[in-house]
C-alpha cells in the first residue's frame, strides 16, 4: 500500500545430504526499495561454497543430489520454491 524496503532472502535445503542438515539455510539476501505497486525481479548467483557441507570426515564438500531453493521475506514466509539436482 506504500513505498518501502523489502529484504529478499534465499534459502537452500540439501534433500539427500550424507549428514543431517537444517531444513533451511540462509545463503543470500538483498534489500530492495519498492515504490507502491512496484515489483522487481531479483537474481542470486549460487557459488560452489553455497552448496557445500561438512561430511563425516569434516571435509567441506559438495555432494550430488537434490537441492530445494526457497525465496521469501523470512524463513517462515517462503513465497517461491524450486529445486535442482547436481
């Protein structure tokens, strides 16, 4: 209803990790100013380290498998979801 700022947050979930992972991990965010009624497309670039986890041997690795991507204003306010497989 009015001009303001929104914080767009990107969360990742590794669906098949070899070690237990939290259900959502914040990986990126961006604060944007929007005028009343305006919408905007935001792009995030995920890097290798954004997908890496510590395995049982404490190696920082990217494991193959399915990843869930969630975009929202907060972890309890997810507005867009997608997935990809490595």
